[in-house]
C-alpha cells in the first residue's frame, strides 16, 4: 500500500464533504476508513470521482444511473461494497 500524507487525507476529507447528506454519508466514511487501504489505482479513481458534479455523484451513488465512464463505476462499486460490509 502506498503512503498517503495527512495533508492529502485532510484535503480529500474536505472535498468529500459535499453538503448533501446522502453524499456525505457515503464519501466521508469511505475516505476516513477505507481510502488508505485501497491501492493507488483506486485512490486515483476516487480522486477523479470527487471532481464530478454533486448531481452526477448522487445519481451514481444512489444507483439511479450508471457512471459516465468505467473508471468512475469501478470506484463507485468499491465505495458501495466497502460501506455495506460495516
């Protein structure tokens, strides 16, 4: 596993707080509890995912529509899978 700086984790935490409860309940715990445990490829996928618009993230994470690209869908599936297990 690659090391992630506390500075990067702090930045990801704040970027993951979207102000929409449904998104915050999925993204914030994922960053806090799982981000450092996933490989660099998936970390990069997450980093790209959180640059998307809230309404798109909401539709994808609520499984209303599939993500617009495969890379996003892979990390969305991982987020949902990791948070279901808890």
